[in-house]
């Protein structure tokens, strides 16, 4: 018998606007010792389905309309709140996307680990502590005895996720639900966490539900894959079936969204930007050693090319882009843009140059002013640089909206009324408004769903051609970069460790670090 | 094609500003509109008082003394036989003026000061905020007494003195708002577009910081009115026969048991003002928060 058997689950949200069926009659099962992956875009109902099993959706507006969810023969949907409370955290545990927001910042991780144990089981504090230490060791926290009394902010993102996993496992659950547990992490860390989850699941022989928007992430670990779209399961099967014999067009679309081969590099003889011995250090007070975010970096960007910049968080890749654009103060070195040294510019001259270089940011939720309509956001650069005047600005804005594929009747809406992909389109429109020659794209798609990622990348490629753009594409995702970039720079701890075309780097990586990065690409087997 | 663009443009140009949208939303909030109408009415009455007041504020009738509301004196008279309604009308002039002028002064200085300190940061911020700390540390009473002694007693000075104290908190609130906002990428985007710091503050930072500022402003206006009453009571503000709501209330409180109307009516006037302000402030905050009300 399956550990969890969900039959015809229906969940809807009742709002003033009407009833919205979030989960529409789905059935799936989870076996002990197997990983079942649920794949879908945001809004597909994948998280709602799992949360409703544990009574974790707010009711109202949420409402479970029907179905059964037999967990070891007991129907979770019929269980009372107090019964569910006993099941949650003991028999079924969850890990979430963002470990920082799920840990209490004012409590040491040791205390937080012991809490569920003391709540659910009859143990002494000393026993709980011994158990917690043992688990921290198991999830790969170095020196748990000494870090036991540390606070969450003293850990890196990957380590925090390990703590979260330890917390989930501390009561030895039979079922672990992992909701996008690696989405907020770097690729190399992601690979480690995926490995950890797979190992723990094998060693402990538990069932795992792994929720993700990205098929590639689960390629190496999932036994069963369930693909959801708009509240329905469109396809389900074992991993081999989904990846090699997918039948449903949506599954095929998801597979197609996994970035493919290396781009055939094009020749770009003319140099647009020369970066020479660039250093950007961030001081930490008078006596402390500065943080060398960018440390003596030199490279060229040629007119019309897309230069990929890859590295983990903390490698300085974003800081290089921001240094070139003069968004952070440069410590030393030069950036020659078409013969002008950007590091020496001030005031009006700098403003003139800003028109020629723009930036697209990672998080379209943060990079748009929440109190400005699309119209205001797009009109601002047009008016500022005198590209349009008050009379012609409206047609300029509409032209930009056409270019980035936004419907014209959205012009009066505010950012919160848009989806992530649409917001990124607005942000791209704003960056292109000044008709720049050079654009820094800082992880422009990593906050988006995979299918949306593919659309935005295509849009950027098309617009790049149309506007004759030179682009510095910053990303932690090698698969995306090699699909897009003519040349790639690999960055590690503020220094360029390797550069070459996508083909060269993938076939013959010279440096150890590049090899490690390549190993971490999720679903690497799919790429070849 | 052209006609299509033109029709789109006219649609686009309508209501694309935050303020216009906010007004459209505010109009749907009945409580806020009631508050707004009452406030406007109070201000109009205050402005027209010299022409519409039933009596002169100096007119005493010692023989009459304190009388309850009657046909001649709708709200009664005080112990000197002065018409209470006239007093409340004249008092409103002072109280509303103090409330709005001093708060506006505080708002203007505080928001500008806090926004600049928060946006520029570093040494400028340190110096500007230390100045605020020093002002905070000065005993308020001594500060006012000194001002009064040096410059003599006058209304304008009273406004300035109160404003000069109230802006400090405003500056702190604004600074902390701006500090967290300026970390956001949309500010970086504005810098990379080439906007000047002034424009970034006015167009991007202040509109996003308005929520707490509006709430604090609606709290400041009544606080300022009470502060004026306190100062006047100590003999540092308005002096009889001129009066204000705060003074009327404090005299009314003394004779509350014998002549309750002397406390009730001025208190009512102040309460109506405060309620209106709160409703309007809440409404404004919601209206300016584009995320809250969807239509």
C-alpha cells in the first residue's frame, strides 16, 4: 500500500470575484522510499494541493471540495485540526523555499531544532539536544557542537536550508514535503542539497514529495513525476517516461524550456568596452580588511556580442556589472566605453553616458517602483533624456509596450497587477527606452518560471538584434548562459578564472572550479 | 492607425498619476469624504468668523454670568457672560491655524531633512541626525520660554516653536523609511536611468514612504493643538481675551461640575476635528497604497 494516496482532490478559493478552482480533481500516490516530484508553474496548484493535505491553506478563502488523501490508511482531509497538528511535524514534515523566512531570527538554531522534539515527544532536554546534534551532523553542518547556539543569520543560505532539513527530519517523519527547496540557492549549493535529500530519503526509507517549477532540477532524483497545469494533472509517470516519452504538449513545452545547446559564437571584431584592472572593494570600517568583491579584473566586451558572466553568489558577478555602470563606487581600475573612461565621469557627462548603457535587474518585483504605473515607469526615461516631449511621450510609451509584448490596455496598471514575466517585460522596456548600446542583464530570468524564462530570453535575444545591443549577461545558471552567450567568463571570488566560448568551456574546462560548476547543472544528463 | 493611437493616448493620459488614482479611490471611501467635508467646513467657518460670529469675543456681560444654552446664546455663556459659540469660533481659528501651520512646517522640514539624510547617508547623515538628537535633548519648555523671552510673545513664533519640535520625529520616521527603500532595486534602476538625487527622492522615495508619514501627520495635528493649550495655560501662548479650543477646554474642566456646557462644547469641537482627521488620514493612506484597493 502506498504511503500517501490522494484521490480526486479538489480545492478551490472563494473570492468576491467568484470561485477559483485551484486544484481540480488530482490523484497521485507516494510510496515509501520513493521521491515523487510535482512539477508545474506558479499558479498550477502544485503547492496548494500539498498544503491542503496538511490543512495549511487558509480556510476561508480556501475550501477543500472533495476527494480523499489516505495517509497510512487515514484520511487527512477528514482529520480534525488537533489530529492534523499531531501529524504535522511528526509524521509529515515540510521544507520550504526560503530558509531565512522560515527560521526565527531571534532563536538559536539549536533551540529551534529541539522545539518540535520537545513538543511532539516525551524527551528530556538533554536527549533532545543529543538528537539535534546528531541530525545536524547528518545533514552536513560542520562542527555542530559549536554552531548549535548560533543564530540563523550566521549561516549561509545553503547551510540554513540544511538546518531546515534537519528540523524537518528531527521527528523522523514518514513523509517529507519539499516545496522548491533549492530555488533560492546557487547551482553548486543546489546540487549539494539535492544530493542530501536523495541520500536522506534512501537512508531513512521515507517518502518524499518534491515540488518544483523546474523539470531539470528533479531529473536526477525523482522516481515518479507528476506534471500539473491549471489545477489538473496533465501527465504522470516514472522519470524515464516523462523525460524520454512525454506525450502531453505541456510536458514537451516544459522539456523544451530546458536550455539547449551552446550558441554558435558569432564574430564581433570591434571592441566596445575595455575593462582594465577593475577593483571594487567594500570597506568594513577603518580597521577591518575590505571585502574584495571584484579584484583586479580585465576583459573586453565587443560591440554586438552577448558576454556571459557566471559564478556563484558572492563571486562578484553582479558587482562587475554595477561597477561598469557606475552604480557602485569603483575602487581602482578603468572602464573604457567607446573611448570614454567611465570611471572618471561626473555630473552631466555621466548622465549623458547613462543614456547609452542600461541595466535589467533580477527581481522584477523589486526593480519597479510599486507606486508608478507602467506609463509613468516607461515615460520617465523618455522624458528625462529628451527622447520624447510631453506631447509625444504617450506614443513613445505605447511603442515600447508593443516592442516588449505588453498589451496596450495595461498602460494604467501598477506593477503588483502583473505576473513576474510581465513585470520583467516592463523592466526590459524601461531599460530599452533610452535606446542604449549596452545592457547589463543581472540574472534577468532567475526569478521566473521555466516556461516564462524561455519567453523572456527569446524576447531579449530578439530585441538585442533589433536594437543592436551589446549585452553583459550575468547569471549563476551555466545552462542558460551557454545557450545565449557568444563568450563566457567564469568568475570565482572576485577574479576571472576562465573564459571561452560555451562550446570550449563545456567540452574542455581547464579549471577545477569550472568543472565543479558544470557538474552542478541540474539534469546535466538531459543536456547532452 | 493614427486615430487608434490617439484614442489610446487620451486613455493613457487619464489618471496615470498616483495622485489622480488616489483621489478616485478616496472618493469611494465614505468615511474619509465625511471627514474631508467636515474639515473643510470647520476651516471655512474659522476663516469667516469675524463676519459671522454672533457676538464680539471681547463682549462681556458680567451680570449675566454663566448661563446654559438659550435662544440668545445657543451654546450658553461663560462666567464672564461671554457667548460660548463666539469663543469656540474664535478659538477654532487659533487651534486650526496652530494645528495645520505647525504640522505643515514640521512635515516640510521633517520629510525633507529625513529624506536627504536617509538617501545620502554616510557623514551627511551622521551630522544631520546628530543635530536632530541634540534638538531632542533640549528641554522643550526651556526652548519655548527662551524664544518667548527673546522675541516676545506672538502667534507666528508659537507656530514656529511647535513646528520646530514636531519635525524631529517626522525626520526620523522619514529617514528610516528612505533607508530601507533606497536599498531596493527600483532606486538603483532610477540611478542608472540618470535621474538626479532630488528627482529620485521626490518621484521614487517620498511616494513610497507616504503611508507612515500620513498616519503620523494625523497624530501630530491633535498633539500640536493640545500642546498649544498647554503652553497657553502656562501663559506662554494665546492670552485672554483671545482664546483657543485648548484654553476653553482647560477652563471648562475647572468648572465642569457647575457649568458642564463649558467643557462639553469646546470638547465636541476638538473631537469632531480629530475624528475627521483620523478618517481622512486612514482614507488617504489606503488610497495611496495602490496595492490595497483594486478596482
